[in-house]
């Protein structure tokens, strides 16, 4: 009953509250060209750098957990494998971008959200719904764009955090505005933890602890010419090493996952009243090793996956008349699994390198006339494995009263099989077809609230055959749902967000809810920042609430629903010119015992303390 009251409250217009209007915030995730949120049909959520830092968020997993309609799942703590589901779909039905280029193709299988560090992120944009007609494969249920490009202003931050399980985090974030047209960004982070037993097996691995060691570095440079042409270059190196439980047949065992990414990118963009373009190319080299602890990676018990990927895009947009936007673009993606990749006990993955390439072209248009808006887009992909795929999207919106908009979008999308599903020895299937979907979304929104209804009909969904364990196109899935939320800013110091998501992801073959999916998600987050309220004394704080309903898994195990409350406060002492801040946080305040996956408990209540030094020059 309480949940129904909360849901009803989310949809009450809150125009009486005064605050900063963020509807004209500039985003790039809808069309790949910068535009304001009011020009996008559909709902966009943004998590800013300020929110990441004040909430002391450490990984992409922590960030997306705040977003509406996102269900996080992991195998224990921060150093373990983690992913997320949007609107009840699969994790690989959401496209994850890094500064506009796909990260989803950089791994042999699914992306581990725990391996994306938060300290190099400027903001995260999240647009829900099908976007395959612009972005291509995997943009079925949404697009998440991780933006690390520097701003043209000086800002420096050094922070150290100590938290439960002897966890240490040290981060540096520095952006130097060398001139008004030049920005240099340098970030780095080092983390370590003793961890806890992420998979307790009584009498077998009692007392085991599964820790992690991570580091990351980023160097980025941007220059803007007087004609508004911007060029940029960036290099990142990210290393994650985490222990995980590998006990089997009554014998305790611990294995190690070592994952190292090197990412280099270049790009350029330009815009004026008549024309705009955006160009980007990103190269990723990924080494992913798994081996028993104390056993070298060269041993037969170890696996090694070595991937090289290149992603490029070039998007153009023209403004021939007022309120008309016409665009076209091209994409290229190349992935190669190196021939010295290997599977434990089975030797090399293949006799030679395995590669996949994809070429694509797309067009789009948007027109705003009086109170009406319309969008149309289409795309053709030519893939070296599964051939050609075409997708389209059509949408119309109508504005009424002062700032309300009602919109309807319909289109197609698809999810491409990954390297693991295609080629993994003994289980891969090179004859797999892409998953295909038809999608409908209806949204009512204004600057303070939104409500959306969605329907996704997905066929040829890829899964493991229960008899052969080989990957097959084995199921059809229907997803129906409604989501809503409200943003309530109180003057300039407080902000409160609510969201609720009710979903019914159903396997059409078994007529059962898709395994592991929650049908209800409720979230609330509050932030306070005194800003200039107390002269040179600063106070900030946050409180988060997240509820996930029960989930049933393929083995028949049902995990009950759970609610988590996180609290934190930050203090900037007077007399320090706001250069020093002390932060204190408690995650899982009520010490709830819950699991994302059966047999993999989370860490209980976690305490943290942070000291940071900011903007000394």
C-alpha cells in the first residue's frame, strides 16, 4: 500500500517549487550533435561530476544505480563482475558509450560496470528507449554516454577515502585552462581493498576474503579555434585486479581476474547557425586474464582474452530553415580477438585471429512547428558476420499549456551477438542471428516530472540451450511497463528526485517473468549544498533510497525484495576558503542482508571517510 501511495505522488505536478530549470541542459546522446533536453523526444537523465564527488561514487555501477528503471546486479562487492538491466531487459540491450564511441564491443562478452572508474567522469547521460536508428546495434532499451572530455575551466581535486574492509581510494582530478581556448585534463586513481567473502560456502571457504587492486590514469587535451572548431585527443589506462571465489566439489579455491584497458581517442566538432558536425575515433586494447590465485597466466588453468577494437563515427547536421534539422552520418566498427587468446584447459581460442567489422550509414530529421515536433531516422548496418540490418524510428510530440509535452515514438532496434556467443569453444555459435525488436514509447513530461509507458517485442533473443549449453536464438520476450518520476528543487540549496518503474518482462515461450528481473523499482535521492549560505563555511549532504522487488532465477530460487538507504554529509571548515572538505558516508544504513545473485551477499553496512583538497590555484 505504501508503494502505491508513493507512485501516485510521483505524478503530481510540482510547479509550485522554485529552482534551477535544467530542461535546457545541453546533451549529446540523442542525435550525437549537442542539443538541449527540450529538443529531445524522450526522457534524458544526467548525473553530474558534482553529484559523483559529493556522493563519493567509485564506479559506473554506483552511478547507474541512481538512474530510473535501472536494476543493478553483481556477484558480491566492488571488485566483482557487475552489470545492469534497463526496463527489465538484458544488460547487452543497452549501448554504453565513452565520449560518444561504443564500449560495448571492447569485450569478448558483457561489459563489467565495476571496471569503469568514476573519478575521470565529467557527467553521465542516460536516454531511455530505442536509439538503434542512430547508434546501431545494442541501443534497444537505452543509451548511456560516459563523458570524460574536459571543460575549459580550472579545477583541481585530490581526495583520499578510507572505508570498511580496509578499503583505500586516492584520486586526482585536474583540469588546467591553459588559455580560454585550451584545456588539459590529467586524472589518476589508485584503489585497494581486503574485501570480504563474496561467495561463502560453509565449511569450505570460511574466512576467505576477496579483495581488489585498481588504478587508472587519463590525459586529455582540447583546443577550440576562433571559428568554434574544436579538436581533442585523449588517452586512458585502466587496470582492475580482483579476487573471486572458485570453490568447487568441496574444495576451497580463489581465482583472480586481471583486466587492463588502454584507450586512445581523437575527435573534432563544429557548429554554427547553418551546420554542425561531430567526428570521433577510439582505439581500445583490452587484456582480460582469469587464473587461480598463485598460478601464472601461462598455465593451462588460465584463460586470456586479448581484444583490439576501433570505433569511428562522423555525423553531420544542417539547418536549412528555422526549426528544421537534417542530418546524416557514418559509422565504422572493427573488433579483433587476437590469436593468442586462450581458454582454460582447452588451449588457444582459435588457430588465427577472429575479427568482426561493421559499416553503417544513417539519416535523421527533426522539425518543430508551433506546438508540434516530429523526428524521423533510419540506418543501415552491414556486418561481416550476420549481414545487413535496417532500423528506423518515427516520433511526434505536442506541447501544451506552458511547458508540457506529450510524445509518441515507434521504431525498430537490434542487439548483435558478441564474440563469446559466436566463437567461445564448445559453446559459441557462428550461425546466431541478431536479436530484433519493435518498440513503442509514450511520454508525458514537463520540467519537473515525467511519466512514460513502453512496450518492447523482442524476438530471437540469445541464450544458452539448457541441454547443450550452446548459445542459440531461443526465446521471444515482451516487455511492458510504466515509469515516472519527479524533480523537486527547493530554491538553490536542496534538490529531491523520485522515480518509480513497474515492468513486466515476460518470456513468451514459457509465459514466465524473465529470470533475475525485478518487476518494481522505486528510488529517491536528496541533495543539499549550502553553496554561499554560510560565507566561507560549507555544508553538503545526500540521502538515497532504493527498493528492488523480488527476483526469480532459472534454478527456481527466489530472492526477496530489499530496500537500501545511503546517507552522507560533507563539511568545509570556515577559514579555509573552501579548499578543504571532509566527507562522511554510510552505505546500507539499515544493514540489510540482501543478494543480487543467489549465494553472493553484499557487504552489509559500509562506513567511509573522505578528505579532499580543491582548487588551490
